C-alpha cells in the first residue's frame, strides 16, 4: 500500500533540468499568439481537458500538451515555412509521435484570424482521442444477465394451449 506521507512522484518525460529551465523561460516569454491560445486552453476550458504549456517531451518542448489524451498542439510562426523549418518540424513531429502523442499544427495567422475554428479542430481531435467510459465487470455481467432473460410484457395476454401442458 502507498505511504500517504510520501509525495507522489511526478511523471518523467525524459527531460533534463536544463530543458525544464528553458521551458520555464519560454512560458515567461510567450508570443501574443501563444498567450491568446493559452487563454482558451487553460483551466480545462476546452471541453474539460487539462492542457499544459511549453512542455518538455523528449528532446523537444511542445507549445501545448494534453497528457490525458496524448495530444500536442504546435503553433507555427513564419520561420516554420522555410524548407529547413519544415524538415525540422517533420523530425520534431516524428520524435514526439514516437512517444505516443498526436501532433497537430496551426500557423499563427490561422489562430489570429480564426481562433474559434482552431479551437473546434482541437476539440474534434480531443473527442476522437478521449477514452470511452467502460463499465465495471460487475455491471457488464449484470447487463448481460438482464439481456438474456426475456420477461413477458405486463399486458401479454397469450394463453398457453392445452397441448403445451401435456409436454
């Protein structure tokens, strides 16, 4: 049994202390677009899902991450649209997805001009990745037992024939 006096260990995402410091600095120096998006994602405002910002995942720092459904949201500025930027983003996406996350990207202009559409796109992915609630095994058995037993309807007026009684 767990010792209630011992602190619960935080999940490790294989991030070094320097990455954690860098992520903290990025949070302090966030862009206008990141602040706008964070205002919509923080405090479980988007369908009750909890997001964190500037999260170290492996060797990278993701803009926003929802750990419960393993979703990363990246916001891309102009530097991401060069050939080198696109190659770097592809490698970054592959490395994050190798850790089980799904990465979705939006450019800054899209966030500024169509924030509601961006949030709806994120909400759609969240809904698709959210675990479906499962019944306990006891409840599953109870539902299965009830399904096997067919009870006659209360207004069932069918009569048993005399030949049925003879068998």
